[in-house]
């Protein structure tokens, strides 16, 4: 389960930071792929959540899963948002925050 997501742009790079918790200790999260936006579609990151290899048929107690984090850098010039998919299901769309160093708040 995804609990927190953030995306920050620095120049042409978007850093996506994801935080979540697996439903059980027998589960894991893996990145399937990430893709830059095209100007029409936003940047996207695809994850798979499921049982660890060798634990597919084991009984595991719900609610005591591991906390996981995932950081990825996407080369992208266009996207203002990033869509997150887990097991091919749309989970969340997050806004990309700009940290390019330009703007009045960085003036000394």
C-alpha cells in the first residue's frame, strides 16, 4: 500500500520518492518500469506488489508488513504530474514540485 509520494524536478530530472507498507511480511514491492511524459501523457511509474519468491503459498498475518521506500529519477522535460500504478491499477497522481533554484524565494 502506497502511503506517501512526492516528485521534485531539478532541471530535466524528476526525482520520485515513494513510501509505503506491504500488507504482510511475505510481500514485497518491485518496480516494473518508469517512463517519461510525452507532453500529452504524464510521467508514469509502474510497481508490482505481491508475495516474495518461495512464499506464495505461506500464510502470513495481515497488517504487520514491512515499510518500503523507492526512489527513482526520470529524465523528463514536459511532465507536471507523475502517475503511479501498482499491479496495473492507477493508484495516485502527484504534482511535480519545481526546485530549479529560480524564483524570488531563492534571492539573497
